[in-house]
């Protein structure tokens, strides 16, 4: 960008600026540099940077501390950068990659971090990289290993898209590889071999018959899902394959542990080889904590469950109640027509600002 990031601009303009700086997972350095430069002169903030993860903290001696976090990476761009202003049915939107997931939420946080010099609570702001890829690369994962004290707090807010309402907790996720084996042979003499791809048919049949559960947890109903997301197999056009794999994604309610989720998937695919390749526990809503109740009352609306996994789970695992609260429709996250209502950006800024100044 020809002009530096200006945090005195509107949250909408900040959103536009940071969305127009590509930051696909693993390529966040330019945006991280811009954020550090924009906050470097703020006298009320202590800055810490680890890789492309940035922490800004107040130390005002308040009785409570709130952690507010957002990721700065996006999924790959597909012709949807730079951003543009659009209008649909009379409503103004900002269109483009990252507008929903989750640079609008991050923009609101950056503006408030720069402007709120005397909040009612101490605040730890965290902007981190590599959220959209494997959990081990996640900036929060790294920071939790190297600087766990930076996560200390009484309450946490993730700026993930939630249509400007509070979303409690989140589903967990489990990725498994289900494998079938066979014996190679020439396809002209197929009876000599054993076709691993054909042997996978019962796995797909079980998935097609599977009925996902809807599970109530602390008053919120979480929808589960078990789906094939990738299939690979085959050696050559004239060879009977000896291996076939299907990757299955399981989204499970936060009442289940990782061990229970893995056991459930193994039960579904009993008789087949199952390998867990990635997993993250969900987070219970945590809305019964007094500070969480005050936050919900302050920003309004009826809390909803978060169906996707978010980093609220990391805070939940540390015993810190955490919620999602950000602009944008989560159904449009990762969508090629990703767009955020301008009014939601303003509403979330107003709600967060009001609560942080009077919490």
C-alpha cells in the first residue's frame, strides 16, 4: 500500500486497507509489519511481537483483564482482492477476501486498541497468524508455548464473524484418514489383484446414512457433522490400486472430549483402518461467568452457538470464559462472494467500545 495504516480512520476504512494487503496463511509479514508500525507510538500499550503474531497490552492496574484476539491471515485469494463497495437490496457491504473472516473484526480491534487509553479493564490485544491452517502452525499455539503469561485474563473475546451477536463456545473438530488396502495387478488381469478403491464403498455408504446429532450444551444447541472431504487412490490407468484413502472431517459438540470424538468416529468406521491426523477440542459456552453475562447484556442480542471451530477453545482450555463477537455472516466465510455489512462493523465497534469503557 502506498499509504501507511492509519488507525484514526474509520473501522470501515481500516477494514478496506488491511483486506487490500494480501495475507494468506504463511504470508502475513507485510500486514504484521504495518500493524506494528501503526501501534508503535501508542504510549498506553506494551508491544510484543513473535514472528507475525503481535500482542499489545495495557497495564493500568485494573482489577480485571480481558483478552481480545483476532487472526490476520485469510484463506487463498480467488479474484476477490482488492475490495470493493457493493449494495445489495439497499444495504451497503464491503466485498472481498477477508472482509468476513475476519479482517473486519480485526479492524475494529485495531482501532479500539489505538484509541482506548483509559478502559475500565486492562486489555490484552492479540493479532495472530496461521489460523486458517493446521493447529500446530497457529500463532496462538506458538505464543501459548513461549509466553503463556500473555494469555492471563478473566474473559476473552474472539472477533470471528458472528453477525454482530455473541456466539458462545464452539464445536470441536477431528480429521481422520480412513484407508483400505488391496493388491496391485494389471487391469487386464484384475482377478489377480484386489481393488482398494472398490473396498472403500462401504465407508461412503456409512457416511451417506449417517445422521448428525444436535446436542444442547448449557442452553445452546450445537449441530454436529461427519463428512468426507477428500478421496485419493489409484496408481495408473492400467493398474488395480492397492491403496485408497478418504479424509473425513468430524465437527462435534463441545460436550464431547477429543477421546470421545475419536472413539465415535472409530465406531462408525469399525472394521476399517482409521488414523487421526488433526484434532482440536471444542469450547463450552461459558456464558454463566459474571463477566460474560455483563458483556452479553451490554452488547445485546440472544447468544447463539458457534458451529465452526475457533480459538475460543484455546482460552476455554485455560479456564478462561470466551465468546465470539464480530461483524460478518459466518456462512460467507471463505466464500468467493465474501462480504460484510458496513452497519455490522459500526455496531460491533460501538458495542465493544461501550462495554470496554464501562465494563
